[in-house]
C-alpha cells in the first residue's frame, strides 16, 4: 500500500506544475507528510504558499519543520499562519498550541544551560497556551501543558531570585556600570573644581602680596616723612630755644 501511495505521488509530481493549484500542492504535501517524507512535503507546501498564501499551507509547513527539528523556522511559519488567519477557532487553537510547545521545549533546553533565559521562554509558552484555550477552552491537553509551563516558570523564577531573567540581570549590571561611570565623572568634576579653586586662590593671593608690598613702601614713606617732620620740629624747637637765649641775653 505504501509503495502504491509513493508511486501515485511520484506520478502527480511529474504533472505540469502550472496545472496544479495551491490546494493540489497541499494534498500532495499531506501524502508525503503521512509517509514521513518531510523534506518532500516541505517542498510541496512551499509551492502551495507561493501560489496562494494560506493558513493551512503555513501551518502544515510549520508541522513539517517541527518533524525536521527546525523549531525556529517552524515557529516563523506558525506566525505566518496566524497572520493570514482563519475563521476556524479549532485550527487557531492548534496553531497557538504548537507555538506554545516550541517555547516550552526552548525553556527546558535553556534551564540546562548556563545563563539561559528559561523563565522568558516558559512565559512565552504560557501566553500561547492561554491564547489557544481562548479559541478552544475544552482542550485538556493544552490546559495540562499550560499548568506545566506555569509550574516551570515559577520554578525558574524561584531558583533565580524571583526573576530568572538573564535580560533583567544584564539591565542590573548596566545600571551598576552606569552608576559607577557617573561616580567617576562626578569625582573628575570635583577634582577639576578643586583645581580651579586653587588657581583662583593663587590669582587672588598675588595681588594681595603686591598690595602688601605697596603697604610696606607706604609705611616706609610715612616713616621717612615722620622722621623729616621730626627733624623739622626739632629744628624749630632749637631755633626757638636759641631765640629765647638771645632774648634772655638781650634782656639781661
């Protein structure tokens, strides 16, 4: 039976590509997917979305990449499927569910890596599982996955001091570095101000010194003047005494 399906698939692949619609490529891709031929299914789904981008085409591509362990590429195609949209809430729920699964797997991987952002990945998984349940509240598998993601999120937050977020640690380190830089800048500023004040003091002291020198000169001038005055007074006194003597002599 399997050989028959593969033969039919091969014959259909040989048909002129222009004669096949986007829906035809999806059907062919589905046959290849069910037979585990994921690389061939990928090629067919890509041809489908090239002809007509559709929710189903991108969703199936996402599933194919998951089976090939290409989670990041799978997630991008699930995002494209969500962007195209669908009126079927059950399909929306499955798409969000698968996106949550990818983040959950990344959270588990990050929890075993040094510096991995496990809490951030589990938080994203929680968000997508919630989106899935909004579309299909009766999905018990999604509800179970949500509970597990919430448990892992809390576990990683507790282990990392209430955060477990590497970005938060980086922000804290950046704040410390910035604070240290600000302190250094402030120190440099204070040192510069101190130097400026010293220069001002030196400039102020120089005219004061000159002023003191001028004061000494003035004092010396005053002293000389006082001495001259004293000599003059002494001469006057001597002159008066001589006059008195002469008067006395004359009176005698």
